[in-house]
C-alpha cells in the first residue's frame, strides 16, 4: 500500500437575510453527482 497524505479543506456557510428577514443559505449544485452542498474547497500551500 502507498503512503497516505493529509488533505486540508475549508468550507463556509454563506448566508443573508432577504427582504422579509428570512435567512437564505447559498448552496452549490454538482451536476455530475446531481446533488447540492455547501461551498468548500482545498487549502492551498
């Protein structure tokens, strides 16, 4: 078996209040998997 390397990732909850004071949350759609998730990515450097 090969060596396992650690991958650092980061995410955020992006939100806002709309005109009626309700909270809206930003989601990302991934067509390849046909699912929705919160924005995230890998940490550089």
